[in-house]
C-alpha cells in the first residue's frame, strides 16, 4: 500500500484506497441509530456487581455479559497499551457469537494525545511524542479489528490542558491524516474549542466532535450537542467534582452515579444529536463499581422506550435499576479468552 509523508511530523501513513472502509460497520437503516455502551469492561471492582460472583474463577469472559446487555463497547486499554491483532479478532468473534450487531469503538493510544509527563505538565502538540513504533503497533491492532467488520470508530481523546492554539489545531489535522481510513471522533475538554471555527474545521475534515459530560471546573468544556460528521459521539464521565483532578486512586474520579433527572437531560441531547447523525455512540465512562453500566442501561431504556436486560448481580446491587431492566436469562460464557479492555 502506498505511503505518503505527513507534513510537520515526519511520519509516514498510508494513502487510503476507495475500499479501505469496506469492513467498517454501517448503520442498518436510513433512520437515526443510537448505540449505548460502556467504556472498557475489565475492572476488578465489577466482579460481583456487574459480573456474577466467581466469573473469573469459572473462566467466563466479561464480553459475554457486556454483549448481551449492550450493542457497543469502547475499548479502554487501547489508550494504555496497543491492541494485539489476535486479541482483537478474538474479541470480535466472542461478541458476534452472543450479539451479531455488537461493535467496538477504541481510544487511540495515549502516546498520540498526551504528554509523557501529562501529570506534571500541560499537554500540547509540542509535548506529545509518538514515534514510528507507536504508529505501527496502534495500526496493527486497529487494522485487525477493522478487518472483522466490528470496528465502528476511533476516539482521539485529549486532556483538558490541550487548548485551542494554531499548533494544536495543526496537530489534530496531522492525526486525522494519519488515521484517515477509520471513522474518527475527537474529544477535547477545554472550552476554547467550543466555537464555530472548530466545528467548521471538524466538519470539513469529516471528524466527529465528541460531546462530553464532565465536572465543570475552570474552563472545562460544558455539555454540547455538536454533530460534525455522519457520526455522533457522546461520553459521560460523571460529575465527581471533589476528586476529578486529585483523586486518592485513579478510579475514584469516576465514582459518580447519574440521577435519573440528569440522564433525562442527556436523553434529549442525544436525540438531538442522533437527528443529525447517521449513527450515534453513547459511552458511559463513570466506571467505578459499575455505575457506568447502570447509567448506560437506564439511558438505553429511556432512548428505546423499552425495558432492557441486566445481570442479576447488577440489579441486586443497584435495585433502582429494576425500574428499567429485567435479569438476563442464565447462560454460560465461553471460557479462555483474554479479559482486558
């Protein structure tokens, strides 16, 4: 496949042939499609809450339960480590056996979006330092997932310190060119990006603007309803103001359970987004003790107007969910597949 050089960064990326997106999932009809899911699935504090007790001991796979409750999941570990191609194919096979309509989105590796010292210094195009090996490994996993027909979008997530500057805008354009063969969504968390010029640039590049819910501290981006491509994307991070920037443990910042009234506000926003997009992905990232799973199921029920399925352990741990969900029928998961994401 032909390579061309990206100006300003010195790394090569592949020219996109007309058939490059042939294996990517499409909306199943002309009517707006909304898929609700969770960010990641491999959390120690989910066993006995979202997952039945003893699941790992029985070598059951978490995706068996996730794919029976949702139609999508956002791969979280791709941010921390590159996806191994054989693992991507196993995940696709596993979920397809349970839910043929199930798809994945994935976060781009942090080497492309965060300073290596992001905890100590602001992230900008000048401090981000991906290399050729990062691109090779990232692309291997993403290509493998795309080849299964189950890869829906690549999320490029920047921290709140990544502000709207000329250099940072140019760097986003570079990343879009590098990964142009995939449907793309960009998440920016600083309010300086919320302007007509940014939306026009994203629209021109056919890149989805990721609408987010987060604690509104300083110049954090407030909730939006932007649609800049055929793809709509929403991420709900929770509203844990006390521990968002200085949590005792990293998972504590996501310790937030949305109230039903808060979700109904987002239901209206999501419907507005979906009315302008071909397909919309809604991801609950408030993963502490499976609270994102609860809120995602509530939203799915609100948006479809139908009761949904949940694991019995989740219903027992969060009894208010019974207003929206019934227990999954008992079944056994296929063993011996890699757990992480």
